[in-house]
């Protein structure tokens, strides 16, 4: 997969894609990143990328031109899946992350200031929000999307593709996990996990996932019940 990120602050992005599993994914050629600073595509002499809002009001608005010219400079931009990060987008979730795996090339556009010229929305395929809160820029939202998608690319997490057991993957939260020591400050690991009885362990884990989801996320639990009924 190829991921191009349009940002005014590329220095926010490099440390993340150069760490941990994302770095390994780059080294193994699972993904390639291209970061473009669209200030470089500003046509005016002070290289500005924002201006005052028509109709008045406080703050500055991101202009469409630098983003437009930056997009045109990207090889194959027409066929790429173009995403704008904004609090006004559709709320992101695991199923959306899964569906982004279908694209060979994703372009993420990160805005700054108080908002952008509405015509920028005409340049993209969709608008995504990572949750109901406002950030100073789209970079952190873009990184959340990048991280959640790249970890599911074939081979990135290793041969077992362990994300299959993740929270949300099957509409349920994860089961409780433990490692050594067996007793810590009087807190014990559940006996069933030490039994070596795989069928019992599997049953216990499913029961815990269902119970956790019911208690912590009644909204997810409702969907789980519905999807079970329709099976
Ligand atoms: C209102 C305020 C409209 C994504 C700011 C547009 C981006 C939150 C998210 C903006 C973002 C999210 C300017 C800064 C978009 C622009 C950017 N805030 N919840 N802020 O995914």
C-alpha cells in the first residue's frame, strides 16, 4: 500500500512512521509513505496557505489552492482514495479501517487553523473524524488511521496475523489476558488458563468477551446480539 500525507507540519508525522511496527512495515515493503508539505505549493510570494474568512468572523481559513496543486503533483492521484480529516467527517471505527485495506493508494489531507475553504471537500472521496473532539491539526487523526490500517496489512504483525483476535474485530471487546507471575500481590491468574484444556479456555474467553462488551459497551453488545440473530 502507498500512503501520501499532505501536511503543513511533516515533523509531526516522521517520528511516528519511523517507530516500532510502522517502521518495520516500511522496511519490509508492506507500505511506502510520502509526506508532502503543501506550503511548497503556495503560489504567492510569502508562501501563505490561509486567509481571512469571507463574511467576516474570527480566525483564518485554509485556502484550496495549495492543496489542489499539491494533489495534482502526486503521481496517480486520480485513482488514489482521498481522505480529508475533520471533526465533521463520519466517525472512524474498526470496520472502516478494514475497508480501507482495499486501496492501493490512500491520500490523507491534514488541515490546520479554524477550518478550511468548503470547496476542499470537492477534491476528496470522503471525510473522516476519529471522534467528537477538535484537534489543532489533522495529523494526529491521520496517524490514528494510518496505524490502524497498516497493522492489518498482510504480514505486518507476523505470520499469525494476530489482529484477528483484537477488540472490535468480531464486534466484541477483547478477553482478559495474563502473563507471569502467576500470583502478584495476592492477585491470581484464573485457573482455567493454567489448565491446558483448550476447549475450556476458548469457552471462557468467549464468555468474558461477551460479558465485558455487555458491561462496558452496551452499544456494541446490541449490535452483537442483532448480528447473531441474523446468522
Ligand atoms: C473545524 C475545526 C473544522 C480532525 C478544525 C476543521 C481534524 C479533529 C479531527 C478543522 C481536526 C477529528 C483544522 C484542524 C481540521 C480543521 C483540523 N480536528 N476529530 N482538526 O478527527
